[in-house]
């Protein structure tokens, strides 16, 4: 299946098998006795000769060719194509022969490029879907906050107006009106909570740091964990989509802490390290199972890694030596302008 070509120490072809005839579109009769150079693109011929001579001096029996560079062959009709190749040498008397075994990988390379393009397209689609989802969350959150909350407030005011005009001899009606007012208050609080979960208005009005402080306060109250936030002053202005992505990754990481870590403390740090923005979420819990850290069906971890990748960065999740779990997200700032928006 593989092409096999043997040359002497002057790089003259002495053997050319049937697979080589097919790959190079050249008969063995035409190839044997000629220079190997005819099957190598002109720009690589000098380097190839140096490589063969150096290999001959090593005395090694066999070696893979092109470990640090791409290799190309040249068909008889002038078409170049990528190859994988290995070379071996044998000495017979005073003569030395080199045998190259090579494979045409043009189809494999094309399939790899198609797969890579498809992968990048899916990544781009994922990034676009994140942006669309955040925009939709913002729209729904603002409608809940501005529309529904206002109507509920109006209902509460009407209930108060009615309650103030009830006859004194109707205590049950007054009690029912007070209960209705309490239900409206509870509903308003629920609407605000749902709106904040969808998209915290504070994120757009006051920025990422204020939104994270509010998130940590609410999280600490619900979970009982002590949570601290340490942001490097003047590190960067967090615009979109950077702010939303960082907020969601912190939110997801804290959810994992509450569900699985059995921790009492958590810490969030935001630093600029060289050309990268580094977000770290750590806890003092039992530490993540290494198998869970790499398991593809752990959707929380997948979400963090996917968001980091859409920003052009990466997320590392693992157990710390002292115990607990550490989530570290690195984002290259070169992809964003000075306000944190996508450049």
C-alpha cells in the first residue's frame, strides 16, 4: 500500500515499487536510474540532500522524516502532495543504500482541514449563540423589571387604597387586603430575583465588579459560605462580551462549589498576568475528582470551558495540593479593546 523507493548514496533511484508508480504517476522503468530530485519539489531538494547526508553519518537504522516540518512529493505531472515518510539505510560492501517508505496523505489532510473548519464553525456558532442568548436574557430581564414589576407595584398601591377605605367593622376584609399586599410583595421580590438571574441589570448599569459583589452577597446568604472577591484595581474596563462571559463563568463555578465541594469558603480573583486576564475561583472543599474534571458529560465544566474558548482563552479545572478545587480561566486581552469589547 505504501510507496517504496530505494536510492544509492548518490541519490539515484535503484528500486521503485508498484505503489510508488501509482502515487507518483510514473513507471518504474522511467524512474529507475534517474535522480530522486524529480520526485521532490524544487524548493526542498537542497534541504533533502543535506538531510540524507546527515542521516547517513548518524549510522541510525531508521528514522521518521519531517518530524518538525511538512513533507511534500512531486508527481510526474507536476502536482505536489503532502506525504508521511520514514527512511532507513543499509550498507552493502562499500555502497550505501537508502530506502524511503512514504504514503500519500492528501485525502487525510483534506479531511483534517474540513474537520478543523467544521470545528471552528461550530465554535463560532457557539459564540454567536452565547451573544444572542445574553441579548435575549437582557431583553426579558428588562421587561420583567420595568413592565411586570411596575404593574405589580400599581396593584399594591390599589390594594392599599382599598384597604384604607374599608369599614372599621370589617376586620376580615382588612385582613384579606393585608394578605393580598403581602402576596404582591412576595411576587415583586420573585420577579426581581428571576430578572436578576436572567441578566443582572447591575451588570449593565454598574459594571462587572459591582455585579459580582451582588452575586457573591446573594450566594453567601443562600449557601452560608464565606466568599471573597479580589479584583486588581484598574486592570481593565469590562465591556461586552467579556463581562457577561466572566460573570456566567463565576456563577457556574460557584454553583458547582455549592453543590459538590462541601466547602466553607470560596475566593474569586481577577488579575492581569502579562498579556492575559486571569480569573480564578477556588474553594477549601474536598477537591474535584480528576475523572470528573475531564468527563465530557459534566455540563457545568463544559460550559465554563466553552465560554473561555469563545473568548479565545482556556479554562483549567483541578484539585489543589492543599485541598479544594481551583478553576482558572485565562483570556488573551489582545482580542479585546481597552474597554473589554471584542476587537
